[in-house]
C-alpha cells in the first residue's frame, strides 16, 4: 500500500506542478500574441488528445508524467504561413520572449504562495512553544534558558507554535547567524536570550538538527508504558498481550514510561525478555522475544505494540489561525524563504560545504509524496508548495535547456545587440543536457543508496 500511495502521490504531485508550470508559459504566450501549437503534460506516447477552439491548439496528456512542454509557432522549427508570421515566437520582441520564458517559474512561485496562503488560512496545528528539555552544555543552557520557559518571540516575530518560524530559523542557521528570543517564565517575567548556533549548516535541514544546534527541545506529553494496540502475528500477540495492559518491569527492572520500555526492548533483538504486566490490578509475567528488525545500519528489537493515547495530550498542542491579510503576507514570506534557502543550499553544495547526499531525486520525492497523501490535505499542500518552489528555482538556473538558460541567451542578446548564433546555442544545449544528466544521475544515486539502507 505504501508503494501504491507513493506512485499515486508522485504522479498527482508532478501532474499538478507540471501543469501549473506549463500553463504559465501557455497563458502568457497567448496573452502576448504568440500562437501555441501544442500543450502537453507528460512525454512519450499520447494517452489523451483533443483540439481547442482557439488556434486549433492540440492538448495532450502523455504516458511519461515527468514533465511537459508548450510548443509555440516558431520559424526555427518549421515553415510558417505568411499570415501567422507576426504570431511566431521568434518574431516577438526580446521583452515578450523573456516574459513567456519567465512565466513558467513565476507560476510555480505563485502556486506556492497560494498553497501556503490556504494552509495558513485553514489553521496550522503545532506543539506549543514550551521548552521541555535543555541539552547540557548547549547554547540554550549557556544563555540561561530553563525547562518550562515559553518562547514568546523570535527576532521580534510573535511565536505561537514550536515550528511556526522554522523556515526563517533554518535560513538564519544556514547563514551561521544567531537568534534573539524572548521567553516568559512562570507566566509572569520575560527573559531575553541570544543564541548562536552550534554545528554544521547541514544540521539545520531537519527539525531535530535545529533543536540540537540550539540546544533545546519542546515539551511533549510523556507516554505511559500502557499498550494501546497489538500487531497481529507479533511477539506481543503470541505472548497474549492485550490493549490496556501496563508493562511495569522487564527482567526485574521497573519502568514507568514508554521511552524506558523502548530503551529496554530495542537493544535486545532475538533475546528473550521477562516481562511483568499489570492487567486490571492482576500481575502477569510473560517471556517475550523481540523480533529483529533492520533500521538503517542497525538491527533493533520490536515486540509489536503501540502506546495508548495520552489523556492530556491536547494541552501540549495548539492551532494558529491567521487572518486573510496576515496569511497572505506569511505565504509570500514562506515562499521567499524557501526559495532563498534552496539557492543557499545549492551554492554550498557547489562549494563542497554541504554534502551532495542532501540532493534528492524522483524516488525520494515519490516516497514523501505518498506519505503526505496518506496523512491529509494540509501535509500534501505543504509538500506541493516545497516542490513547486524547488521547480521554480531549478528552472531559473542559468543552464541551457532550462528556462534560466534561455533567459541567459536573451541577456547576451540584449548586451550584444543581436541574437546568439545558432551554433553557440546548439553547443550550449549539449552542455546543458550533460549537466542535467549528471545532476539527475547524482540525485538518483542518492535515492538508490537511501532505498538500500
């Protein structure tokens, strides 16, 4: 099912984003008087085709959903009737051609803004910005922050959830810059603290990495060692564990939390454990052998149970509702921060300051697409916004065959007062294809390594 969801999510996501990108080219071209011959979503063999009323434009949905294209009337690609020459792309002014090329990435950014705006308007669920753990020796510890402090502001930004300003924080940490925060203590006094990050810039690419760099983690509900469900045909099921059982000891050592339970079971794959259970006041002792499960480079033990929900869990979470104007403002900022962060990471990869292992290809994208589809609409919209920004930034890179490459040619044309020679454009296309092939090859290689691990 995970595989099917990944395929479905990937095709749906790429289909939406490619349509948005190509529609940008299509709409601006038509608006500025360029005749469009074909609008295709996908490559290869056409699955569906139909003709439009205007200009007899052919619309195509093709078999390979990894891209698309808009074919415009152009004298470089075939004969053009005399009456259509004014509508040929190559006959348009430099400004018109540039606008048509720029429209694809621009629509990707506009889509991201719209997605973020909708997410912000609906409301964002998050963990309350309360500090639950201070890492000893960290910058948070040195700044005097304490467990129980509530973060009120980050660099002057009102903070209502733990991850509300994550993109802003990531951008600051990647640049090696610190954060000025204000916390409330005991619900009364306010305390200011300046945090200077510890660690590499690549650590800022994940929430856990950010928390490690800053030295603090959020307050989360403590799960009790109570069984919430038992997986079929698992070691726990074979031992007769039931929903509601409280595990009070393993091998004679008492425990009180789910974290302690996990810490006792994980290091013992294939080793029989003596488990003491409290079932409605009755003590039961069972021998359970955790099954061995490979996770990354490690082999861990699992017995096939999940925790019972915490009664007061809702007290640790909140929902942020923004008004129309504030949601739009935040959406524009999020799109800008995501775009600049993407460029910063690419630049640092070129300088070998960040590992190219952070580069992801279609397999990883499909995996996250499938996960977000299963979780719900808001996570999937967030995923679409991130990928849409990435597509917009990637297409603006000055690489021949990409939109940014065409814009580079137009810039040269503007400077030299005439079009770039066709021979130069031809060799530029070949170089661009090789560069893209190398980039995609590296991304696919990283995907395969992740899959194997």
